[in-house]
C-alpha cells in the first residue's frame, strides 16, 4: 500500500499544466525563428482540429505561415486577397516583406503584432495571422466572418408605432445600430474583455459632454473588477455591478431596442453592450424608467399620459388584488356590500380550504401555466397556456377546490402583470405578490399596510449607481416630474434629468411650442 500512497502524494504535488494565459505570458515576444513560433502556437492549440496552419512562401522566397480558425475567418477572402497575391513570385532581388504585404494584400485592416498573447487574441477573434521567418513581428488581417442572425423585430418589447429593429448577438452589428441613430463623434465606445476563457467583448457607450465623467469611471471600475471564467449573457454582468444584489427589484435597465438605448444615452446614461446577447444594459435606472415604454414618446402626449396612468393602476392591481381579496374574505366582511357578500359566500360554500390556501393554489397554478407557455414550442405554447388556464379553472370550480371569484381575481391579476413593460420589473412584482397574500391571510388589512410600508422603505434605500431608485419623486425634483406621472409634450421637456454630478442641463431650445401665427412659443 505504501507505493500507492507515494504515487498519490506525487500526483498531488506535481506541477500543474499551465493555462493558455500563463503560457503566453511566459513566452513573451515572438521569436525570429518561424519554426519555434509555429511549434509554440501548435502547443497552445493542441487538440484543436479547427485551427488551420497553412505554410507558404511570400514572393516565392520567404517562408511564412498563415494561422486561422476555420468557421471564424473568411476563407474566400483569404484565398483571393492574401494567399494568391503573396505567393506570386517577385522579380525584385531585394525587397521588404512589410512593403510587399502592404502592396499585395487588399485588406483594409492590417495590424502588426509582436507577442504571443496578441497573436492568440487575434486568432481567437477570427482574424488570420501571418508569421514570417527571420522576423519578430507578425501581421493580423481583419478577415473575421461567422454566421450571425439578421436584424429582426423585437420579441420582448413590442410596439405598435416606432422602429421595428432589435439588437442581435453580434456586438459590431449592435454598435452600428447605435451609430446609425447617433451620428455625432461625441458618441464614444470603449471596449474591454471579461472572462478568463470566453474573453467576451464588452463595450461601454456614452455621449461625451452629456454623460457625467464620474459615472463613466464608476462603470469602468465595476466592470474591470469582474473576474470570472466566462460571460455568456448581459444578465451575468448585471449581478456583478448592481448596488443591492439581494433586492428583488432590478437596478439596471435591460433592453433589446436601439431606440431605447439611444434615448437613454441622450439623457446622460451609460449603455453596456455585450457580445453574444441581444440585450444591452443601461445604467443608472429608476423605478419609473422601468415602467415606461418606448411607445409613450411616439404618440400624442395625452394618450401617453393616459396609458402611463393605466399602467400604474394595473401595477397596484397586480401587486395587491389577491391579498385584498384574501383580507376582506377572511377578516373584513363589513367592507363588502351585503348582496355581493352573500353571492361570494354561496360560491365558497363547497370550498374546503380557507381563502389564503385557495389563493396560493390558484396563484401557483397560474404561474406554472405561464412558465409552461414560455418554455413550450411557439406553435403550442400560447394554446397550452390559454386552454390550460380555462380548463383547469373550470374544473377546479366544478370540483369545489376553488371558488369562481378567486379564479376571476387571479385572472385579472395575471392580465394586470402583463401591462408592465419590463419583464424584470414584472417578475419582481409577481414574486412579491406571495408574501403580500401571506400577510393578508394572517393580519388582514394591517398586514397589507405593513407590506406596502416595507416595500416603500426598501425602494427608498435602493440606489442604481448612486442614483436614488425613486428619483425624481424621492428626493423630489419638480423639474424632472414632467416625465414621471405624466408624459409632458416634447417641446416642454427642455432639460435632461439630473442623475449624477456634472450636468449638461439643456437638450433642446426654447420657443418650440406649435403656434400657427408665428411658429414661436406663446
């Protein structure tokens, strides 16, 4: 047995195989020996069948090698614009490889690389790399190409009137969508990488002169301290940068609409775009921003204000209606008219459960049906959720498990939750509904008041990148109230919201109110 323990101890104390990052850092700059460079890169990409090493001669004389990843690089462009012109013999006896590459390669983006880490980074991005014998520098060619989804209509943020384009999973397509809307050079986009293995590209977008510099620096600091194996979606970044990770309320705004990101950039906020996901992050945000829709600003301001009030009303319905029903049925019968109370009592006569248990049964069933409708294939998802709700509700009432009024209350509550534009805010309200029902079933209306006070106090303590979550109502800023409870006319929204320190106050000139007499403000 001793020899077995010795082997185990030896295996534990054995030196670990260095990672790719450690290997490239140890190797440092490229060598002037092409064989050494090739061998080391082959070692790094060991067991990687999709990495192609193509040796050739430049001008028929200088030995070189082309390295790229099959599927990430444009092979047609490599053949036509790189290999074919470089492999042609040159009649010059003495020539410079750099000048020959610049003359013969018809690629707009050529970058010189000097280290192994740069070489690996460019290859991983899909850019082919050329290494030449007797030279300590290589060349990266901007010929990356991979399959990408076309720009389509937003699936999570539908509008009747407004742009019908959404972000896709390709970062450069998303940045180009922003550039199409903001054509000023003041739109800045700073790039960084997050993820030890995925090396996910992340872009911080802002408008110079409009966004506070301290907000930009804070965003960079929060992103730069993320150390993780990989980032696959913007929601993973959200968990690392939010102010209060234990709150059910989202503290960043996630959107797949370029027009929403553009409008927030023009208000002085910062957008975070992540490669590989169509959802971008906007910081800072407030509760009222999460309850606004892009369509509020594309129609008439009177209609936008009415819809906004309707949305606020149904937000309260979504949060409080089941708990109010449970409290009234359990403790406060005197609040219900006699005729209605007799009808409700008759419908509950065969129900064996108290109102609290009845509410939990229906709410959990409704949430399960909604989740099943989301996860099922598109062709059957909607049908299953609607038909399932109708069939199960009717069967539950007929069997005497729940009462008909409770089915109506849960159905109205579910419809009300769909009026909240942001899914992250809607699901937070849906989750808070359960403790509110529990408080109502144990303490009645007093429990509901305690729950509302707790939620309001919690919202008052929340911050999004230092900005109060209930701003501009708490603390009160009367100038910014024009776009909270109401949607004021666009010609009245002269100033930007004051978010952080530096403040570019005005976003439009005065005197733009429509006037048929002279075109000026009355």
